[in-house]
């Protein structure tokens, strides 16, 4: 008697979380590259706002980047302008949960960025709404980037040992 049931695969399914996110707005004026880790082991975020390709690129790293996991994704934010008395401006992007099938896999996705203008203690008026939001639709790709540091460090430790 033949068994026509498909055999369960013994191959483990990859469960790889991306560590690089490259995003841009439809008009190209907002571009974001976010790496969850870098050669120094810290996150990095490169933000360009302005006409492509001449818009200035702002670099953020380590504690300048805030990443908060929520039920709707990870909110990654940076402070782009700070004033002691009149407020600040921040840039945030919502990163959805994504699983890749292999280290060479890339996954396209859409999300939103938000520019938030915060009022400060000397802002006028001092009452009312203290944040204003500007939403920017973004499209991009999530991928996994292999770090060259681990193999290099292993080679140095073997050579020294």
C-alpha cells in the first residue's frame, strides 16, 4: 500500500532577521539606510532629506539612535534638530517584523516615516498641541549583511595563537 502523503522535510527553515534596511520616498527626497549593527557593534542610520542626489547625508550611530519594539513594528528614531528653549525635531521610521529565508535573501516592503516637530518651554503658545507630524511613505528592501569583522578577528587570533 503506497503512502501518497508528502514527506516532511528534515531541512530546517531559515529564520534570519534582516540587519540592513534601505528605504526611499517615491520622489527620492528622503532616503534612509538603517543598519542594526556595524563594524563597531552599534547601530547606524544615514538620513538624507533633500533633492537627490545632492541632499546632505546625516549620520547617526549608537546612542543617538532609539529603537523601540512595539506590536506594530520597531520604531527607530533620531533627533535631527535640538533647541534648549524652542523645541526639537525628530525623524522616525517604522520597521515591520521581517524574516528572510537565507542570508542572500532580500525582502521588499513599504512603511512610513514621520517627522515630528516638538515644542519647547519657550515656544509660543505654551498651551495646546505640542507635537506636529509629517508622514512620508517609504519603500525599500530589508537584507542581511555579513560582517567582515568576525572572520578577520578569527584570522588574527589564530595567527597570534
